[in-house]
């Protein structure tokens, strides 16, 4: 198959969406398909190591206005590469590449699949509604209606998106990680060597963009409550700032835990593995989370995870006994954190079940046949099956 991915950017600071696009493209290339990603150069850094030879990535110059993801060079390039593709995968909504990519697919009669990346979740759908209404009137409704279907990464994503999707067709296939990359981990001491201030304390990890929706305020309050109860914990916050760090620092000071908290910034590669391998509990109390790749990564590293019931993976993890789940509020998260700290055998069991779940359900190589089936269906019939 000849598969074309179209994305607004591949900025690694945005976390999951970029990792998913590159990971999926590399997966299909490893399985022998011809794959191309066309994107803009906004925040782009070439992947390392170099991708397979049958994967081409084109990062084209952006144009004004930047907030819309505009790129007229991308627009022109799509008229050249869309006719060569068997199927097109559009990533995210409400941006220039959606209009441009869908227009080229209509023109050359190519099937395309839209991955909404959580933008149809009511929590996100309501934000900037006036701007989205304009995009919907101009192109987005038609882009969704005429798609072969929508690609969802969790059943809850489909359930939340259904009232806004304008298209009942789709496929639910999770994104993955390279499980082999997490098989050999640094020693716990590596994290303490990098950050000596941690000492012997238990590390509570928040890993992800410092974004309004991720619940960092809940994490801070939960850690402060547990610390007041006598537990010697240390909060490690790792991820790029998306506008909330100043408020988080103020909250940490107000809760009196500035001596037991640290901002590590964005972590990648070996440093990311050190952070995961050296942590004792992972918390993600998101108000809205389309997938939650950091949950999968933490579980792969045998870190017990506590997640909110707004993280769309929560059902799978809860049913497998691989996570503690609660509403995105400080009280429930503090209670779960306290339980894990006071019951190390239970925490170890959750960690082991999490790692097994990742190997079983979220390894890229295990997901390959499901993606091939989705693409083959779109190519063969022009439509995916209707979701119930």
C-alpha cells in the first residue's frame, strides 16, 4: 500500500500526536508499505535514528497566518503526492491541512481517514467555539462527512466524539510504543544521581505537557495532602510548558511543598527513561485525554499509574487491574497515592499488570495487522464500517 499522512506539524514538544504520527508511519514502513508524511517545518526536527528507506518525511515552509497551520507550499505539494497515494490519513481538525488535504483527495478521488486527536471531545470541542464554527462552516463539516471514516484510538474517544463526528464510520485502533525500547531500563539510582535533591524520597511523577487540561493543579494538591499526612514524597514534573508553569509554581509555594518539587523540563531519550525508571508512582488527572501515551510508557516501565476517568484508556487499564482510576480531583488522587505508598505489594501488582497490558495491547508491532486492515478496507470500499 502507498500511505500518505498529512499533519499540521511534527513538533515533538506537543507529545502524543507527533509521536503517534511518526510511530504509525514507521510501523507501516517496517511492514513493507510505501509511506510518506507531508507536514510543515514548524517545530520540526528530523527523527533519530533515521526512518526506514521507504518512509519519506517532507517538512515544508509555513505561511501566514501561523495559528491556522497555513502552508501554501504544502498545499501545492499535495496536488503532486495525493494522486500517488492509495489512502490518505489526516491528523487533527480545524487546520489548513485538513482543508487542503481533503480538497486534494476529493479532486483525485482518493479515500481518506481522519484522526481527530481528541478535538471532538466535548471538553475540547467547546473551546474557541466561534473560531471552530467558522472552520466548520467553511470546510470541516464536509471534511468529516466525506471521509471514509474516522480513526479513534480508544472506545471512549468514539463515545465522546459521536455527537459531533458527522460520520458514523470509523475504526478504533490504539496507538503504540516500541515495547523493546523499554525492556532495558536505567537503575533507580540514575534519577537520584541526576537530581540529588530527591534523596531517598518516593518520587511522584507528572510527565507530559504542562497544559490547562492535564490536571497539574490536582497533582500538586494531592502530593501536598499526602506530604502533610507524613509521607516523604517528592514531586517530579517533566514536560514542556504549555502556559501553566507560572501558576503551578505559585501553587507549589502556596501549598508549602517547594522543597519537595522540581521542574525537569522536556525529557527525551535516555533522560526520559531515567525519569520513568526512577519514579515510584505516575499521576495523570487530566480533564480530557484523547489517549495518554505517557500512561502506556509509565506502565511499560513498571511504574504503578493513577489516572482520571477522563483519560480515554481508563477502562482498559482498570479492567486489567493495571491502574487506579478516579475523578480528576485532589481528594481521590491523594487517596490512591496514599494507598500505593502504604501497600507496596499492591503497587507492584498493578505495575506488573500494567507492563503485561502494554506488551499485549500497545506494542506497535502487535498493532500492525489492525492498521493494515483499516487501510485496506478504506482502499477497497472507500468506506470504513459503521461503529455501534
